[in-house]
C-alpha cells in the first residue's frame, strides 16, 4: 500500500457526499462499473461498501473478490483510486447499523426514501491507494482546530467531583467549545432497555425524565449497539421524537401519552450525532447532539467527542464506585415534624411505579419506586436521611443486582422535582447520602391502572 497516502487523510472522501464508482470483473472477464451510495471508513486498513441490490457487482465480487473504487474529495475534487479485496458481509451489528443510519440520511437528501434499502455491509481490506492526476482546487484551511476545544473540555471534566456536576460540565463544555446549539445527556437503564434524559441544552423544555427505548432513533440505536451513530442529512425514520411517538401508538399506549414527559428534541433535525458512554463493560449513558444544518457533524467532531466521552465514562464509573463505598447507615435523627399547609396528594401506580402529584404526572420506573419508598418512610417514621447502600438493598425499590445506576436515578429525581417546583425536595448533603425535605402534609394513595 502507498504509505504516503492513507485512509485517515481521505476521510472527507468517505462521507457519502459524492457517490463512489466501483469497478469489478465477472467470470467471463467482462468488467462492470457502477456507483454506490456509501463507502464507510472502518479503520486505517478497511472500508465498508453498502450492499443494496442483487446486481452484477454483487455477482462479480462473490466470484472475484477484487474491486477498484474511484473516490473524489467533495471540496478539492481530488481523485483517488482504492484497490480492495472483499472479506465478508455483515447483516447486523454495529457497522451495519452505522451504515444503515447514514444511508437513510443520504436517501432522504437525494429523494430516494424507500428505494435505498441496506441488505448488508460488505467489508473490504484496502490493498493500495493511488492519487490520480487531474485538476484540483486548492486545499481549504481547516475551519476549526478541534484539539484545543477537546483539551478545554477535558480540563473542565477533570475538576468535577460529583456525577451531577459532571453531567452539566459535559454538556456545557460541548455547547461552549464545539459551537453546538442543541445537546442532551441520557442515562441508561439496561434492565428496562431504555434511556432517560438527565440534562439538556438548547430546548424550550428541559425534558428531564423523558425516555427513549433502545433501538429507536439515533439515540436508541447508539445505545443498543454501543457505537457512535452519525447522520448528516434529515432522515425521518431516525428523528427520535417521531419514532418514539409512533412506537407508543403502535403499542396501544395512546392513553398514557399525556403522562409521558415530552422529549426535548428538534422535530426534523438535519444532522444528528449520538455517542455511547461505556464504562466497566456497561452502557452508562448516551451523549446526543443535533442541528438544523446539514453536514454539521463531521468525522472529526465525532472522533473528538468519542475521546471526550471515554474520559467522561471513566469518571462516571469512578464516581459511582466512590458512592458505593460511603457509610451504609446514617446517624439517627429525631423524627421530622409534620409539615403544615394544604395536603399534597401523591398517587402511586405499582404496575410501572408511576407517580402523580395532585393529579399531574411526575415520574415512573425505578426513580418512581425510590421516591415512593422515601415518602412512605417519611410518613410512617418521620425519616429524612437515607444512604445509597440501604436504598440499593431495599426490596421495595427492586433495583437490579448488576448495573443498578442508583446515583443516576437520584440525579434524575433531584432535577425532576426541582423542575416541577414541588414542595418535595431531594438533596445530597454528603457522598453516599440523600436527604428528603417535605413542605406540606402528604396523602399517599396506591392506585391500579385502568
């Protein structure tokens, strides 16, 4: 292979902006040339081509696994020829899902929705790269230098001491240093195969507690496959606000839609990027960015944010370990006095632990079970101080034995209660502890869903 030219410096040619020409040769020696919608960078030695049709190219490559690909840089018009050798076809998994999402955006951009259907991802080894002679435009100067931005974000994360502050620092850094207008951070609930919003920026509503299932939209696919998903054009099937609503309607949950927290996303994003945060072998969260501008997030931004999210993942895992090491028991305190004022009615639906406060939906799931447990102990025993360890072991809450992500759920509760401005508050006075404050008398009721 030509070592002076490598795939890493040709990434701009692999964004799907200009279709690539692929030449193959059949069993009869007859060459065939066609265009493919997508050639995707895999690593410095491999690319992936979209397999969409049962055509002559497919027939040829299965007989003779050699192909020649013509690429063009969309900015400079420089042309390159790649000599490839076919290795295998993948019909599911991370690479397949990455290409499927990108192809959906390209199809929408080209007015070919319903025509482009990915059958598989063909993996090729790059044998040689040749820079072809011809007229070219001068190379453009980089629009931005990402390393300083990455360093400033990394420095901001490095001084965070709590998971709560880390969430805000990650979003604020990305918004400020990468010039992003809309972003959100979602924590994973692997037991429920879903994610929930803990922080967002750039939307009219914060959407704290809004959920999205694994596999739905860009965010859900990134979570399920644990791989970054990036789309540079509008793709309706990957606009997650629409996708989640359609799934709820198909599942017969229309009556519950008014009790769901609206997802704080753009209706029709033109660019999307979702990056999973994985630590200790577990999915911890997903960072999601979107924009109304096409081609807003290039491969360089993806690479930089993947590195930043790796640091954030390590910090999250470490902070959760530190919370687990905090003392199990809290010092005995006198029972809290019964607050005065108008009674606050809290309804609990055991089926999914949904909580309604004075008839308005608040939260559900494990977070709902945690708050319901705290409120019952406050009513019955006057307790206001609790430890993470005792909550983790409390059978009324039903946390999973592995990967319970308790700290993330507590952050969700704290932020959701603050957002609703209710006379119920949760605080974290010290590491591994939670404090409940109730400002009105409680009426706790258990309901059965109709």
